[in-house]
C-alpha cells in the first residue's frame, strides 16, 4: 500500500483526539502509516532536508535517531546535509545533538536517546520529530532543550 504524507498526517491528527483506550492503538497505526509515507524517496528527501534546516537553525553538529525510523531519518539527514553534520557514533565532544524521530507519542524514545546523548558528552540536546500525537509539547520540556515538530 502506498501511503502519502497527507494520509499519514491525517492519521496522526486522528490519534491525537480519540477515546483514551484507543489512543495508543491509533498512534501505532499512525506511526506505521508515517513510516510507509517516508519510504517514498521524494518524501524522505524533502523531510530530511527539513531536518537539516532544523539542525542548522539550532546549532546542532550531530544527529541521533531515537528509534529505528529515527535512525533511518538521521542517516538520510547526514547524507543530504553536505555541511559536516555527523552522527553520534564517534562521541559528541561537547557538541550540540539533534535527536530525530518520526512520531512523538509518549516521549519515551526521545527521552532515552536524549539521555544517551547527554551521557556521551553532548553540550545541548534538542529534538525534532516529523509529527506529534501530543499537542502540548511543554509536557516534554525536560526531555530536550527544544523540541521541533515539522508537521503540525
């Protein structure tokens, strides 16, 4: 099944307001839809270039994926950046890190990745996601210094 970004984002919006007992199931479906949409090379390239802009705007020199999808996005970001943006595998040496993921639901994956970045020596940890089920980002203020959502 071919997914478009518009279809995936419609599912994200629907997952943001269902009855509480359906929210995690709907968020999982939205995440899968988002992954399928990002399998399109044009969508992946466009999205990755937006992450490059975010990294530049926030002064981040390293990127790190918070999940399997986040790691694929981080790899694409590094490949497209052509500006010295690197991954976190070699350590961060006091540099700013941008943690990347596809869909923000509970924040657990971002929090874990941010913690690993800090333990590796990151001076600053910011985060960016393609979309968020949670509209109130203040809830995640302890996870990263800044959180950017590409698609609102």
